[in-house]
């Protein structure tokens, strides 16, 4: 029975695509706690972008390294398995991310061994337990904002993708794939910042804690979206490459049948 399932090409392809989709989304959430300078990473001075009274540069979460892969997987799964395929994996992924954070909370609350606390002092980490807790212990509003933005952007992506494909048919893969990503990531960029930082800093603020003003929220959202816009355009050839590999793997006839079925799937 299991062997028959694995040998079935559409099933095996769904498992592979779904595995990459879930793994990349989960890893992106974990590594996203780090903020890096895009300009310095590429070897030049940070840009001084003046937006709504804020001087900003491309300081982004490390999660952006993997979200382009999630975008591609979303569009590929949408192409061959329809709305239900993407929705199933999106809700499953959100549940697994929430589960992972619950496990992180449990691990953080374990009492550390004495030698663990000082185990990395030679590497410049005075308290390994605090470092561990800081990396894995993301704030509640960041988690809520991230999960909300993920689900909302995925649902919008799948909807826009099918609307564009109904108009263009099998032609213009770039338009439905890139177009749906550009729209969904516009929503994603602002929803996560609004919940995690604009609302989160207000609810959790005490004393002289910094509270995000509305202009900063909009300005940072614009910078984040500009990055995602550029990446979505640059990733377009990769979508065609993966389409070609899948078409060759499935065979033209089976691929055509799956895409036709996907268009009628809700």
C-alpha cells in the first residue's frame, strides 16, 4: 500500500513540494529573529532612504532568505493541486509553526544545567541560557502577527492566482505567479508589522519603552515590500525552470490533466 502511494508520481510530487513548503516556512520563522543589513552583506554602505520622516535602510529579518522559496512552492502547488492543495498545506504549516513555538516555550522554561550556562564563554557568550532563550523566545505578538500574515497572504495568493489564470489560461505563467505574489506579499508586509510592532509595542509598553509610531510602521512596511517586490521579479525565471522539471517528470498528458483539475478545485 505504502509503496503504491510513493510510486504514484502526483502523490510523490505533492509530498516533495509540501515538504519543501513546510520546512522552508518553519525555518524562516525560526531564523527570522535575526535582523541583518542587506547593503553591508552585499558589500556597500547602507542606503539612506527618507520615508515619512524616517531615515531607513534595508535592515531585514533573516527569514527573507527562505520566503521566496515559499512563494515559489505556493504557486507551483497552486498550478498542479489547486486551491485545496495550497489551503491544506497553509493551515498545516501554520499549525506546525504554532506547535514549534509551544515546544520552544517548554524548552525555555527547563532549568539549565550549570555547565550549559557558561559553556560558550570562551566564544563571547557569557550566558548561554539567556542567549538560547532570546533566540527562541519570540514575543507573543510577533508570533500572532507572523501566523496571521502567513495565512492571510496565502489565501489571497491562491485566490488571485486562480483569477488571473481564468483570464489568461495556460499562457503567461509569469503573470499569475509573480502577480499573485506581489499582491499577497503587500498584505503580508503590513499585517505582520501592524500586529507584531504597531500594536505589540503599545500593549507591552511600560515606562520609557519605544512605541512604534504609525509613520514608522508604514515606512518600514514600504521598505520590506520593495525588497519582496524585487525578489519576486528576480525569481520569475526559477518558476519557469521548476515548471519545466515538473512537466518532464509527470509527462505532458498527466500534467495537463492535473492543471485542468486544479482549475476546477475549490
